[in-house]
């Protein structure tokens, strides 16, 4: 089973497709975020799926009223995204507006230092929201494996944990998995390396060894 998600945060369509082609053997999914969507256009989602033949996660971190979330998510699912990442703090109506259209992943805690200011203090409420809404998964921080364990202990069975913050942000793939994550998200450590395929292979093997 593959557990690696490539965060493809480059601007250029050609470069994105090339990295996707090189690394796809080791990926469970590819995650696109605003940099690539703004740089290459929404059609890059379909092109990536055709190139890499893996699920596509659109990391838009939607955080708007239900109607606007619905309008945005509609376009993104139509473009071929399999999962859309939404913020939970806007409330369950905003999250459900997206879930009615397709699979969602809810941010319950982030990996950067500033996450301790506002998001971490309300994580319990966001975990409860996820348990009620039953998304495909939640986002939890690889930079704080103890928080992954905590979130796992509170989360309803079957909801996946996807964890960014490995590599460039200092987190360890193995520790994240051991703490209870299902999938590990890696961006710069792979796409900025001289040999993205080799880097992806190493992460894949590290993740296989951790199980
Ligand atoms: O730090 P990296 O280059 O490995 O990229 C991490 C990706 O995951 C990037 O797209 C970022 O926007 C996303 N992400 C986080 O890093 C932390 C979060 O809490 C949520 C998403």
C-alpha cells in the first residue's frame, strides 16, 4: 500500500507534469495547491491524473460561506479533483456544502509554528466536527507527532489522517506514521531535489518500513 502524497507546489505546468511522471510509481496521490492552479490553470488537474494515474487532492483550504465554497468546489471537482481540502473553522454548513459535491478532507490542525496561536486551541472542536461530518480524512501536523497521536485517539475509526510538514518543515515521515497517520504529504524535499524520483522512492521505502 502506498502512503506518500506529493505536494506539487510549482508554478509551471511542464515541470509539474515531469515531476509527476518521474515520481508516480511511489505515490498514493498528488496534491495541488494554489501555486500550481494559479500558475498552470485548473486543467492541470486532468493532465496530472492522465500522466500519473493517481488520485488528485485539491488543497484549496476552502474557508468561506456555504454558497461560495459550493461554487468553488463545483468547478474543482468538475476539473477532476478526487478530494478537496476545506477548513473546518468556518463551521459544518460550509464543510457540508463541499461534501455534498464530493470527498472532503478537513484541516483540524496545521504544521507551522503559527498554528499554535489559533488553530491548535480549537482542535478538539474541529475533531468533533470531523467525527460528525465523516470526511474521507483530516489534516494533522507531522511537525508535532504527539498531536497526530492525540488526534488519532479522538478520531472516529475509518477517518484517515493526512500529515504535511515532513522534510522541509522538519517532520519525520516514519514518526508521523508511527503516531497514527495514514498518509504523509511531502513537497519541497521531493520537487526541489536534483532527483525527485529517487527522493520519492526513499520516502516510499521509509514509509513501508514504518508499518
Ligand atoms: O513543506 P512542504 O514543501 O513539504 O509542503 C507541504 C504542503 O502541505 C504544502 O502544499 C502546504 O501548503 C501544505 N500544508 C502544510 O504544509 C501544512 C498544513 O497544515 C496544511 C497544508
